[in-house]
C-alpha cells in the first residue's frame, strides 16, 4: 500500500487514536477526510498535519445515523473517491448493569454500532463499484471479553465483530478488506467521556487508561496492521492480550479472573 496515493476517511478524529492516526498518515502524504462532532477541534487537528492542504474537515454525529448517507456522498466528492474508511468514532461506559438506564444502553448502541454500520453501508456501494476498499474498525479488547462496568459498551463492540466478519465474507469477491483493531488501554479521554448509568460523563480518567499505550504509538501499530490488511489485531498490554487467549482456550478460568475485577 502506497499511503501517499491513498484517501482515508477517519471518524473520531478530533482526539485520541483518530487524531494521532490522522497526523501519522499526513506524514506519509496521504489525503484525509477527518470527522467528529467538533468542527473547531477538527480544524486544529488539520493544522497539526504535515500537509493540511490535503485534509478535508467533515463534521458528523454518529448518533444521527439516518443522516450519514448524505455525509458519505459529501466525503466522496472531496477527492473523487475513498480508499479506506476508518470507523474509529465511539463512546464508552462506566456503570453497573443494575444502575444503567435503558436510554444509556440505547445511546451506546446508536453511536457505537448503528452509527458505524450506517456509515459503512453508505460507503460500501462505492467500494463495490470500484472493486476496491478497506474498512478499518476500532473495536476493543472488550469486544472479545465482557468485563464489569462496560456491559453495553462490550455488547456494542461484540456486535461490530459479528457484523464486519459477515461483511468481509460477503464482499471478499469485490476486493473489500476488513481490519478489526482491538485496543486495550490507550491514554485518551475515552474514560473521561464514558457514560455513567444516568448518561452523564464520568469526567475522570481511569488509572489503567492513564497508564495505557500512548495514542501516537498506537497509531503506528494500527497503521502497520492497515498496510498489511490484517483481519484482526490486538494492540494492548500483555495482560489484555493474554485475556483474549485465555477466553478462547480456558473460558472458565477467564470467568474466575473477571469476577475478581473491581466493580466500584
């Protein structure tokens, strides 16, 4: 993959992984479309890119998933095509099942799952027509392992795995690739912005998140997976990665380990 010739559309690009990925891609000379809800911050990210003249800003809200088809048409019009859609936008959760309003559950599903699916469906005909395209999806280690305080967040990420595994199988013949990127703890604002049971932001950073992988390093590893068109990759600490394999081969053991995690 010659990144200089590629056109990437990145959601969740105003901070964290999305911001670092956009800046890293710009260093290679790629053309970018960057999206999130905050247009002002997106313009700041654009100015941090090595080639800001190759960056287009397209604000959108994944929660408003019925409006994403028109956003896709606008994105395609910027450079005439899209080569890689990076579905990176989303929101997390920090609340017990018993304390979580069903409206919070719905919001997580609307943003993380339906928003991502709607945007993907809006771009898919373009990829099929071109007989080329690549969906990159930021899921989570929690998309493989459900843990306390993240019930619906885990469900939304598990759902993405099911959807994109199916899409990959259906459109292999169209040369459409899918890369599922599963982060562990990354030092971003994800825990600060995570929803509590009432729907308000947590407004504090988890200790594990604060000690996680730096987003710039994460972006380097993510970009390597994209270039190699990996089907699924775990970018996480040793303990998080170990959990995935314990789940696969020793599920009862993992259940005992998960029960010992703090739920307060």
